[in-house]
C-alpha cells in the first residue's frame, strides 16, 4: 500500500545482478524473477520486471541508459500496458 494506505495500481522493480565469481548469480537472477511473478499473481498487480542480469558494469549501463536500451523504461511500459488491459477487463470493455 502507498503511504496514504491506498493500494498501488502497478509497480516496477528495478535492480541489477552482475555475474561474479560464485554461483549466486543464477540463484539471485532466477529467484528474484520468480518472486516478482509470485507477487504479481498473488496481488493481481501489474508488475514490470526491470532487474538487469549482466556480465559487467558496461552491459548494465548500456541496458539502463535512456539513450541506449532503456530497460527501466521498458519495464514501466510493460506494467502500464498490463494495467490498461486489467482496467478494460474491469470496465467490461475487453
């Protein structure tokens, strides 16, 4: 819920997992994605997954920059698209 006690219409998770020298990368990447899906389904919440999974800093910045891949913006657009579909279904206009 928001600071005012009202539920959110949608959410976006942003983060970055950079592969290191241990096997934790695969676990963190997979489990964070699964947890976001579980939250979305459990709460009927459109949730954009903007968690980057990369090999190094350069890949992370290339994916994050608005002037390049803008993956955060894509996650927002995905959440808003699902919200529009959800609202149409509630309004009966699907």
